[in-house]
């Protein structure tokens, strides 16, 4: 005899089926219970029936009984009634059994998660692991699933708070929460003393535990963005405890946060005490599209709801934390999976995204917060260069993830941030009212910006008036000053440029194009080139800042040094252009990239630039680096641009070669802001291209002749102000 149950979605579940659903005992249990209830209430021997199909309609269970063709069975079926009192019995029996079935399916889906598999692999290879991930990414839960058994967790923070509350006789729940949150940061010194005093007792208690594996949680929790001295001292004591346990054949697993993982000192301690390094770090990940669908299908959700949630959550682990928790070994079993519908899942995800966002506000840099807000309000695309530069920091928040090699920003997180933050005030430049205009570094009042632009226009008019006159032209609504006598402008430009060049006194042999082309990067792939550049970023910045300080200058690498490293998208674009326009291969193009690292040093006077050049030569020689100079002051460029470009051929600690670019400028030409002539000058070409249309066949667009005349006038006007 078979028992079928038809769900409200029209799905037919064969409860009596012998085919396993990963854990077949769930079906067997529900079949036996239902059989007993049916026989008792219907007063019939079920062995004479072929099947019973049960359907719940408007809160009432109805049965369709199939008895075959014999007269005896037909007569029996007419006597069977389906009383209302069966409803209560079935509701309890069926849903309890279905909950077990769903949990079995969900458990099987969870065991296939990539993070779970990585933890299992790491534990096989080493008697320990480091699990790292964003808040609410299921670190502990996935660990329990990977281990497949209940494992003791030593949560130092929880143990200390319990001790502190007992000592001070704090029993009120609100006061205990206050100790965990606001007061906890003031108790770090007391926490350190407590862990040192109780070190032996903790070791003895954990050694006596029959379980082979011990999990250390919250041991590297920092109050700010970095571990301070007290926190490092506490973490060191805990690592000594872990080391002692390892000597007694215990497996040690560390659950870490970004503050601890970024601490070189702490990672050095872990390597020394536990022989675990960065290669042993397992990072929690966003669920792949396949994993996500398997998890949702285990709940018997209709395909339409599965598709909807996949679009909303996009594999975000915080959205699936309640489900993963429900099947984790330490789960209390109170989770009712039958109640996990679309509305409940979305509500849980909203609650978790709020927690993740609160942690992000406390630990992330201002730059990361700003990028998240801009992404949430669609001010920048996820492919934006700034997003790619800050990719790792954004991933550490847990609000963004990576799936199939691409960054994703789940809709549920995006909408939450958009609701709880103000839309960035990025407005167009107008001549009336006090609006705000977004510049490279901050917001400035528009009327102030207009006044600055007016002063610049007045400067250009005065210079042009003395050298043959001018006319004002408008390109896309913006005013520019075009000289009427370009020859006089050219003559004065050459005179002033030549005089400043003599003051710089660059008495070094300039690198030829042939020499610079001979300097090749060791890397032949984009990923390895970016990794090498990232490795040399800090030494390069320190090197430039040190030299700039010696000549009273300033080193510039963009806000938060974000432009020091050439982005992956920029490298890919350069390689694509090179391979399309020349006969070089992709590998040759990557090797010829000369600005994977780049920066600028600005000086107040020409003499200081000359001094800086000598210092660069001396320091590079001591470091074993090569350096070549290109002095654009010698001849100038058709648009008036001047400066000194230095190419540095760096050697990494691993012996690789990397070419970097360093530009040397006078503050009058470049001062690190978007309003200096070097940066604002780009508008001439940008507006003229928009007005006259770009040449889309070429990468370098040839501007109209008058654009170079306007540009040269602008540079000349600023060169005349150099003292």
C-alpha cells in the first residue's frame, strides 16, 4: 500500500517510497505513524488498499482512495469515511516528518558547500586550520558540518564576560548585554590578566575533553581596525594554550577576523606556535549558483520562489545562515524548516544584513564605506576602477562577494544600504544657488568653484591680451580662452620653458626609447604582474615619500594611495589595445607595461627638482634599481605639457623585475588636486572631442588644432607665475 501527500504547490510526495532521500528513515517514520492513525480512525485494514492520496484544502485534509477492481475492495471503500479529527493528527505527523526530510536534504546540500570541502581537505593535510570570513558568513556552522560531530568551542570573549558578570554579581539581562558591547572595550586589560591567571586551568579542562578537535573563537577580536598591544598579548597567551593542546594530540582550529589576519605579528606567532600559515587559511565564500539552488530546493520551494531568492541573495552566506545553522551539528533542533518560506527567508536575511552592516561601519575604512554607498545609490558601477582597487577590503565586509570570478552586490544588501544612507550629493555645476560639486577629494561649494574658474579665465585673458589678443569660445557650454596669435604664445612659451629647464639643471644622460624598451617586467600574466606590483607598492610609496620630504616636496598617489597601483581593468585594456594595434603577443605586451606602479612628486622650485633627481640616482644605486629620465622640459609638448618622467626598474625580494613610473612636477603645474593645470587641462581635449566627435578607430584621438593652442596658453600662464 502506498501513501501519497499532495502539497499546496501541487507537488506529490510518495511517503511510502522505498527510494532513499539521502536519509530514508524520515519517510519510514512518517509512513508508520500515518498508517497507525489511518487504521485507527478509518477502522480498516490498510493491506486491502492500493493507495491513499491525501490533499489539504482550506485547512481540511481530504483522501482519494484507490482500491483496485475487485468487488470486495470497492465495497470496503464505500464504507470508509474521512473524519475531521484526522486533520490534527496528520498536521502534526506529516509536518514533523517533512521537517526531518527537509533537514536531511539540506544537510546533504550543506556538505557540498565549497567552504566545507576546503575545511575537510585542510584538516586531512594538517592537524589544524584557520577559518576566516566576514561577519555572519557561517564560519562556526560550516566548521561543524565539515567535522560532522559536536566539537567544543573555546570562546574567550564569552568566557570572560561570564566570569566578569559572576564576579560583579550582574544578573540583569540588559546589563549583561551592556558588558558584551559598550563596556567590553574598556575591559581588555582585565581580560588579559584573567586569561593569564586561568591559563593552566583552561588547558587542563580542554585536555580532559574526549573530543580530539578544539575550536578557538573570538581570540583575535580587536576593538578597532588593528590589534593593539594588549590584544596581541591576549592572543599570544591563547596561542600558547593552543600549542600545549597540540602537544597532547589535539587538533586546533582558529576562527579569525580580518584584524588578526592582517597582523603580521600575530600571523608570525601562529606560524611559530602552531605551524599554520596563510596557505592554511580557509575563507568563507559566497555560495555558487549551483550550491544556492540545491539549498533552496531542499526546502521544497516552488521553482518561481527559488529563482526569485537567487536573484535577491546572489549566494550571500548571511542570507542562508539560518538554514546552515539548522543543520549544523550544534543546532538545538528548534528550527522549523516548514516555516521557511520566501517571506521568512527574506526577513532573516534582512536581519543578518543589518548585523553585517553595523560591523562594517565599525571596522571598515572611510574609503570602503564611501564606495559601498556609491554602489548602493548606483553612482558608480561594480566594474569601476576604484572598486577593483579596493576589491579585497570590500570582500572582507561580506556585503560584496565573488562568484564565478566576478564581483556581486546582492540586491538585499544594496537595498538595505540605500535605505539607511543618504544619497551622495553629486550635482551638476550651475551658476545659481549654493550647490555642492564633487571634486576628486571632497565636496566644495559650487559658487567657490565658479570663482576659482573665473580667476583662471582672467589669468588666461591677461596673458593672451599681452601676446596678441584672444577670443572666448564655448564647448558644450563651458568657456575657454583661445589666443589670436598662436606664434607669439609659442615664442613666449619656449623662452620661459627654456629658462626654467636651465634652473632645473638636469645634468644626466636621458634614457632613450630603445633603452627603456629593453626593461621588461618578469611577469607574463596579468594576475602575476598585479601581485608583484602590489608586493612592491608599500616599498615604492615609502621610497617616494622619503625623498619628497628631503626636498620639501610632496608625494602623490591619489586619495588613500589608490592610484599607486594600476588596476586590473586598466592593464587588460592596455594589453588589448597593444595586441590589436601591433604584432606583439599578450605576454610581450604585459612585459612592456611601464607603469604598473606609479606616483608623482611635486616640488616648489625648479632647483628642488634638480636636487630630487640627484637623490633618486643615489638611492636607486644603493637599492640596486635602475633609473632613467625623460626631460620633457627640454622641448615641451605641442599642448604645452612639461615635466620630468622617471622610469624605475625595480627588483623584488623574490628577484623579479618590475618597471614603475615616477613623475616630477612643479607645484604650479601639479599639486595633487583636480584643479591644477595638469589635471584641469584635460577638459580642453575632453570638451573639444565631445563637440567635434572622437575618432573611434584610434586609441589616441587627434584633437582639433585650436585645442592645442588653448592648452599651451594655460600652461604658459602658470609657467609665468613660477618664481
